[in-house]
């Protein structure tokens, strides 16, 4: 390990200072809970489980977005969700029909642990209500399941992925697909997400967003879903620049990854293990291949120490299948990392000098 290699090269990215705040209960919790509960009246307009789920996701996402972009501290989303479920149940017991609808929506988008709490509260209320005036489809919301059919797309640069998975409610009703838009230009992050009517609609939306002309391919090897495993927002730090689609689906994306993993496990296609992208990296192949290319182009071999440092930074925290991919965002990301190195160190200076050749080499591949 070279002295110039930043801490982020050997460990996952840290949450930006101040976003989590002190251990004290964040001040944004109460107004955010109240806003969601007051806004739950809109759920009465839902004509089916998919509509109610979407409205629920948007109610939650609006408050998470405000917290990220206005509060910028105390972003303890899981703690807030637990309090929201408790407050929703309390208001439902007071007779608020909108809160009862919200409990079903929360049970549909929350991760399994929180969903089970929402379901327990719902069942207690259901027994006291006797199911009067409640549409039968309401009870289908928490039972949404992955069909096990999943497609993947990859952009021309090779650093942006779409994973499109099929979902349906009991009896195959209200079928849809869930789109995971994954940016693997650097640290693997969820760049967008959402529910679409079918595969073609989701693929078209992703291509329009990314400028890609890729076509979806059916996933037959679960290793192709490593990008999905590493973008699970449950393990992803809050960086402070999350978009509204990401925050609308902050909880739902975690839940859908869990649902998809269960469906694939039952098909005998378990998701790959979530192994570290920072440890036990073998930089030798990249170092050797770049050195050979450089020697053929310039008649001399590059500085070995600098190439090893560059390869280690390029590979750390990124998906193995993107190691030989290059994109404008990937270059920007690397420059940000090198910006943390010791500015006047000889290795830093040599790496900066070699970077244009590194990009040319990868582009020619």
C-alpha cells in the first residue's frame, strides 16, 4: 500500500460528516411523520394495490428528500420509519381511515422487519373493524412477490446497469416490473428506481434517462446481478445528493431486492454473496497489460509504482466486470479520489501524468 493511496481505497465510503448527526433524536422526525399522516388522505383515491403502494412511496420519499436536501443531518431513515409505523397505527386506532390505508402501504414497501410490525398493527385493527368498508384487494398489498423473471441492461461505457424484475400480487394480478438503475462508475449506487407496466416500458425509460441504446437480456446467471447486490441502499451511505426517485424508493428498493432474492433462491439461482470490493484485489493483470501496451506505444515501460497505485485506486470499490470499462463519470470519480492524495508526492504526480494514457488504453480495448 502506498502512502498516497487515500483511506477510501481500502474501505467503503464513509457517510459525509454531519448527515447522521448526533445520537439525539433528529428534529425533523416529528414534522415529517405529521406531514405523511396528514397527506395520507390521498390514499383513498387508489383503485388498486399498485396505486396505493406508489402513493405511499411518494409520501415517504417527499419527506426523505426534504430531510436530505434541507435538514442535511440526523438522516436516520430506519429509525424514522419505525416511528412512522407506530404513529400511523395510533392514528388508525383513533378511527382515521387514511391511516389504516397507510399501514397497508407501509407493509408493502417496508423491509421485512418493519413490514412485520406494520402487519401486526394492521391485524389488530382488522379484528376490531371486522373488515367493514375495506376493499378486498387492500390485503394483497403486503403479498406482492417477485415472479423470478429478471432482465439486465448495460450501457455502452459498461458502467451503468439496469436490472428489471417482474412482480405481481396474489393470483398474478396487477403485474408490473421494478426498475433498478445502477451507476457503477465508482462506488456502486442506486441512481434511480421505479415501477413500470412491463419490460419494454422500463427499458425505454432507462434508455431515455441514460442515453443508451441497449436491449434487455434475460438473466440466466445470477453473477450478472452482482451490481444489484452491491447497490442495496440498506448498506449504502447517504451522500446528500440523492434524487427524488431514489428517495421515493429508498425503502421499497430494499424490499424488492429481498423479494427478488427469495424468488431466485426458490428457482435455484441465489444471488451472489456480497463480498467486499475493497480487499484482496489482484492488480497484477491490469498493471501488466497496461505496461505492455504502454511499452508498445512509447518504447519504454511506465513507472511500476505509479501504475500499481493507479490500478489499485481504479479497482477499489468497483465491480470486477467494470475494471476494464471507462466512462466520463468514471474518470471524474478517479480524479476526485486522486485529489485526496498528497499533492506533491512523486507517485501522485506520476499517476496524474499516466492517467491520459490509462484512459486511452482502456478506450482502445
